[in-house]
């Protein structure tokens, strides 16, 4: 899944990072966008103390992944996203509001390489 928020954030990234999206096959790209429900869930993460308003976009990423039923949210952001204590709060909020729990991992944990298959 590729959110409009991710596209927006990539505008400020190095060219080599921006071009990673082009490596994905078009049939594997699912576009998703921020809507009122996503905003409300993100605000709940902040209200419950998982994040502060400074990390509003991080809350939006987690809400997008939750509401669009992503199998896994991949991130290198260890401070605000791939953080066990924060993940517990995100999932607590999700369960309290009737949403499913979200799985959050680093890209390294979810990308299969040929070496993984032989171990």
C-alpha cells in the first residue's frame, strides 16, 4: 500500500529513496488516502499518549495501515513507530475502538532475500 502521505513525504527525500517506488510493479501498488476516519484514529493515538502532535504524520501512517488492513506496517522510525511501548498503545487504542491490532516491523524483518530461504 502506498499512501498519499508517503508520496508527500518522499518529495523531500533523496532521489535514490524517491526512486524506490518505481521499483514496485504497478500491480503491487495499492493507493490509499487520508480521510476523516484516519484523522480521527490518529488523533486518538495522540490523545492516549502514544505520540505528541509533533508526530502527527506518524500517527496518520499507523491509522492508515490499521484502517486499510495492511498486513504489516514497515518503518525505520524506531522512535515513534517501531517501538514496542508505542505499539502497545496503538493496539490498545485500536482494540478499544473496535479496530484490529496492527503489526509493525522494520523492512529488514519482512523482505525475503534468497539467503533467507536457505537458512
